[in-house]
C-alpha cells in the first residue's frame, strides 16, 4: 500500500488557478508518460518560523510509456533550500512505477502561521526523446508555537486501498491523526468530504468521533468510501476537517481544515462487445429487383453480458449514394428493403463467447446500380452497469447488374442442308437502361463447322445493337445447336459472360436433283448413266469449291 502523506492544513490545488475540488485532466494520451505527485509529507510534521524541515515528494508515472531524465525543481518564496540545490534528478520511471525525491528547507524567520505554496516543476522525456513538462503546487503549513495546555491535531498520513481509484469502485481510506500540542484534545470529530469531489461514504456518515487524545498520542480510523460512476479520470481534492476542544480553564474550540489529493484512474470494467462474426447471402450474387436472405452470426467477444441486445439490419438514418460501375462503394439506404418482417431483431442477453444467428429477407431495389454497398448492422445493448451502448458495424453486399440483351437473328433463315454452308445473321441488342461493356461475341457449336464466328463488339449503349455474320456447315441432318457467348466486363471490372442457344433444323441432301445427292438419276449413283459399271467414280471436287457452289445455289458436288 502506498501512503499519501499530508501536512496539516490545506492542500493546494495541483494547477495554479484551479478550483479546489475540480478534476484535473490527467488521463494519459496513448503511448506517453504522465508523472504527478502521488503524495508528500514534511518531517517534522509541525513546522515553525525559522525551522528546518525535509519536504519528501512521491512521484507516480500513470502514463502508458516510460519516462527518463526526470528533473524536479522546487521553489518557494517562504522557504529556502539548504545543503543541496533545489533541482533534483530522478533517473527514470516506468509505467505505474513510483519514485521519490526530498529537499531540506528552512522557513523564513518572519513567516506567520498559515499554509504556504511550494511550486514543483516536473520535466522529463520519453524513449523517443519527446519532452514533457508540468507544474504542480503543494501546501506546507507553518504552525505557531503551541500555547501551554493547548492541543494541536495534525493528520500524519492518509492511504487508500486499493491504491488506484476507479469510477464506481468502493475503497477504504485510512487516516492517522496525532496530537502534537501541549494539552489533551477532547470531543474530537473528523468530517470527510464536501465540495465537488466525487467520493461518498458507504455504510456510515461522513463524521467520525475520536476518543480524547493526550499529548503525543496517535489515533487511526478507516473510512469506507466509493467513487462516483460518473467521475472522470484525474486528480481531486478531498476535504478532511478536525474539530476538537481543549481542557484549559477557559475552553477553546478549534477547527482545522485539511485535505488530501486523490487520483481517479480510468475504470477497467469488463465490457460486452457484440460483433458480426460471419454473414452470407442466398443467393450469393445479388441483382437489381431480386430478393435474397441474409444470415448473420452475432458473437459476444467481450468479457461481460450484452443485455437487452437488439440488432438493426440496414440501420436507420443512413444516407444513400449513387453507385456506378467499377466497384464503387455506397451506402445501403433505399437500396435494400426488408421482406416479411421488420429489420429490428431482438437478441436478449448474449453471454461472453455466445453466438446467435439472425436471418432476414430483403429485396434489392430494381433501379439499383451495380457495385459494393456498405450495409450497417447497429447493435444497441446495456453493459454490466446498465449503461446504454450503441455500436455500428458494417458489412458489404455486392450487387451485379447483368446486361439485358436480346440475342437472335436479324433476318429469316432459308432451308439448311447437310454439307452446305449457310449464313448465321446474329444480332445482339441492348434492351436494358445502362451501357453494356461488351468485349467479344462468338458462336460455338459441336454440330456445325463454323467460320467467321467471332468478333469484337465494344460497349453497347441502351437501345443499340451490333451484328455478327458467321458461316456454318452442318455435319449431319437433324437438330443443330449453336451457342452464342457474349463476353463483357462486369461492375467490378471482372470478365464475365452470357450464353444463348440457337437451334437449326438441318435437312438431308440438297435442292438440286430429284433424289438428292447419290439418289436415283443423279450422276455417280448406282446404275446411273454417265458412269460405266465397274469404273471408279470421278474424283470429288475440293472442299473450297464445294462450299462456293453451295453458297451460289449450284450444289456442292
């Protein structure tokens, strides 16, 4: 336990000009040292004019980084240093480490009874060499020489358990009082608190009665207190008042106002922390006008229960944006609407480490543009102290706009025959409202031999089209299928494709000759005139010539 030693009378505020009970803003910034005077005392406890005493300071680093090259400068206009310089050097103080310095001082010969300020300047550096400085003030009380038969009570020390006070946490304060006068003190009362200090008694009042204190006797009492939940981190002045009477022939009542500085640190309270541990949509690809179901896994990764927990899917009060192609990110407001039930889900109490699954149906606005949308999940809950908390987390939903294309033939087809080439007059028309970033259009088939079956189109604006004139040669009669593959760039600059099937009916033979190729009456057929029996048939024409004759309607043989 670290003792906070006080002199008698009033303890001045740490910063000049501050009100006595106001909290000083001493909460450490991230990664910096912060040193303050944890306690001080004088030896002897009673100081008189022209008297010599030792001022002992206890320093405490409550920051988040170590301090080095610490200089402590002690100045006062009522006390002069003796034996050593008033500048003291302290090597270093690590985080939460304590250290002490002392200085011998002599009170001025003409100093009167009262409390006088001693200024303490603290200069130090962090590990990176960044300099810090602060000035604090402590009070040293000078007492008149006690009159014969008169008591004089001083507070020798004050200590707290635990040492570091936190908002909402009870603590005990031990106060040690000594009679340094020359007479007995009777009807002694100790009154604690007052002012704006955020400390209150627990289980009893703030007034304690002492037994009579004879000359030189010491009495110790313990106060049960609690720090207010709303207390901000910092230093506070806590008042302690002693009232007592003497036993002289003419009774005298004495009131001595004294005080102690108490430091309140940030409370390390276990807190709940609901998070979105995972999510998925069904279907995985969202398109304008489509409905989908989102499944969230909510987990409490904190150290306390999340009470009265609710989750608002899609949030409220968000502002929407205009999404474009190329993976731009916008907010979800107005883009996703809940289906079947509202978007507010009640999860109740979620214990640390526990999970709950939330399922909600939504529909995508039919006018939505493609892109990534931030979708807020707003958690509202109470912590272990009953304080209301709100935490907004974001997930992303990807909306892809698929080009709205009409794929077909731009003119009627003539009859198609086996082995004879025919034209495939393909047209791709953009019937959507946005530009389609088409790259290449191609036709593939396992039933046809294809030529000139691929071409680069480029972007198609709404209402425009482009054509591809391919040649196909059927391999056999019956149904022939060709697949149109439209390659395009999607909203996230990724290659994608659409497919469309074209079906053709292929007839056997050709239109020239009564029986078709190889039939009765056709040259080259069995028993046909022009080809003597037993002689080999004339050689077949080259393929390119057959294709040309078929294209001109002269037959392929």
